[in-house]
């Protein structure tokens, strides 16, 4: 019962934050910036300003699907951001380029998170196997001691939590770089800067909720293990 209460609480909190983010993005997407630059133009200019010439800026479908891919060095912007000339588009485009700058300058938290990706993916597969096996009854007290299963789950959530926590400075730093750059280069005025900052704040909150959720689940399973022993 405790598991489902925690899961439900953080699912609701995540939904509230994501809804708030979408509403903020929708609101600020309607407000054109004084410089009149599109998300693509902002991204290309920020990369060039940091002397990064091996990163391509591309457009992809979807809403809030923007991301930087360090593997093929691409800044992938959603159509609304790529073509948009709004405070929201400026914030998101500059934020994703902030990750490219982190990569180019060997930002240690980004490097650590990138190194953890294979471990994170493996942990996700392990958890899926545990869940599926639990449904079909493969994990019984006779076949596998429950404490062993708990320790496996604790190990998985330890990885999830560490990955989520390391993600926080990566995202906050990218936003800091973005806001500083668009302000210094007069991409936005003071009012538009406030909108961009607000949009990025709510984007960051999604990562905060994810980190808290992972931490609480980890503590829940650790508590369960300790109570059994």
C-alpha cells in the first residue's frame, strides 16, 4: 500500500508540474521577443559565439521534445522552438545550446551523467524484468529470497537516484548559461528575460520532482529491508 501511495503522490505532483510547464510555455510562446530572432537563429549564434562549429541545429516534431545529443553533437529543437520568435523559444533554444557548451568545455557533471547512461539503461531493464517476473510469479520465497529481491531493487533505485541528482546541476547550469548569454547579447529585454527565466524554472522543476521521487522510493525500499532484518 505504501508503494502505491508514494507512486500516486509523485505521479500527481509530476502531472501538476508538467501541466504548469506546458501552460507557461504556451503563454510565453505567444509573446514575440524584441530582437525578432528565431530559436534556430539564437541557437546557431550562441554556438558560434562559443566557437562551437561541430554541432548541428535541427528541427524535430513534437512539443517540448527539445534536447542536445552529445553522441552525434546535435541540438534538436521542436518545431515551435525552431521557428518560434518568442521568449519561450529563446529560452529553450539557448538552454539546449547550454548543454552543447557544457560538452565542449568538459563540464564534469555532464561527463559523469553521460558515463552513467549505460548503467541507468541496464538498471531500467533489470527493474522491468523484476516487475514482469513478479506478475508471472517467478519470484517466490522458495525460488529467490525476498531480501535478495529487495537488495536488487535497492541497487536499481540507487542508480536511478544518483542519475537524477547528477542531472540537476547539469540542467541548472545549462539554464544559467542560457539566461546569461541571451541577456548579455540583448536577445531579450528585461521583461522577456523574466519570462525566459520563469519558463526554464518550471522545466527544471520536472527534474527536481523526478529526483525526489527516486530518492523517496529508494528510502522506502531501504526501510522495508531494514524492517525485515
